[in-house]
């Protein structure tokens, strides 16, 4: 993963990010020698979001298959939430 120092980002701006992302899909930005941020291009970000959504869908399907769900109307749902919140 490419690394960009915060100072390089200040001096070179978006060009520093573009340069780092030209070689790999992710780049880190370090502040005072510690990695603080990760930068990805929009296409890669959208891919990661799709992966998260697919994982959530798979988890939901597994919960349904295992019977880990509640069937209720909106009023019942609100009452159950209020009970849980105390």
C-alpha cells in the first residue's frame, strides 16, 4: 500500500494521491509518522461498499435460515424496542 506523508499532501495536493493510487488501489496518509487515513478511488470504494452489502445480506439470510428473527407489526416492534431500552 502506498504511503503519503501529510506534508506531501499539503505540498502536492491531489497529485500526491493520484500518484499513490496509480500503483495500487489504496494509499495511506500518515500524520507525524503514524498512519491516520486510507484513501481509495471512487470505483474501489464502491466495490468495497458492495462487498459490505453482500456480506450483510448473507448474514441476514443465515439468520432467517436459522430462525433468528421476529415476526411482528410496527407497534409490536416499537414496544419491544422500548422494553429493551428500559
